[in-house]
C-alpha cells in the first residue's frame, strides 16, 4: 500500500523555502507554514519511505528570483 502524507511545519519567516500563509489542520486555521509531501510504502512486513517533496505554493512558484537563489535551496537540505 502507498501512503501520501503532507506535513506542515510552522515557520517564523517567509525566508524559509516554500513558507507561506496556508491552512493547517494541526493549527486549526491559517498560519505561516512550510509543507512537505511524503510517499511511503507500507505492508505487513514493515514500511519504507519512497520520496518526499517540498510543496511550493503559487507565490513561491511565480517568484523566479526567489526560487533560484542558491542559499534558499541549501537551507532545505
């Protein structure tokens, strides 16, 4: 079975890659969040991560200058 899970981490600044004001069920509302989407394989024998990706909202995706800043991607490793 494959499981897709999104995890939102609270951030204090929009300088964090992908951070934007977005809805969070854990917060029960809108807050400054960075969202990661994970894909995991699971079976009765165990589980294993397959992949993960940082979600970039429309504001980040549309801002080429901010997306291409090398320091931005280095901070997410």
